[in-house]
């Protein structure tokens, strides 16, 4: 069953650049994972700076493999002091997903 993850990352303003660089690095590494279907990074600017990730995996095992990957663990360790709030993560199961081109 396809699993989507919506994650909101809110860095301290002074850590915006380093957070973005780390997330961009993780994008490339995660897209190469066997069970990953999408890993898209967005930035939301306004009163509260936030990076938004939209992730799509083939199943729960692929999500678990991502969470256990060296690059994800390295990001988590490095970013711990950069964030203004805990990362918000929401999981959803796909019901009607457009085919991939």
C-alpha cells in the first residue's frame, strides 16, 4: 500500500541555508532509494519559515528503510540544533494516485 508523508521543518532563521543544503542533499539520496516514488522539497515563506517535504513510498518497509538509512540518520543528528520546532510529520495512505510518467 502506497504511503505518503507530509513533513514540515521549521529552522531557526539563522540556520535556513544549512538546513536547505542538508535537505537538498537528502533529496537526491532519498530519490535513489529502491522503495521511494517521490521526494519533493518546498519552501514556505511568510511569518514562519518552513520547508515542506512530500514523500511517497511503495510500502511501510520502504518508509522504514528510509528512516534507517545512513543519510537520514546523519540529517537528523546534524539538524537537531537548527530547528525552531519539532518536525511535524503526517502519514497518509494513497487512495487515488496519478500514474507516474
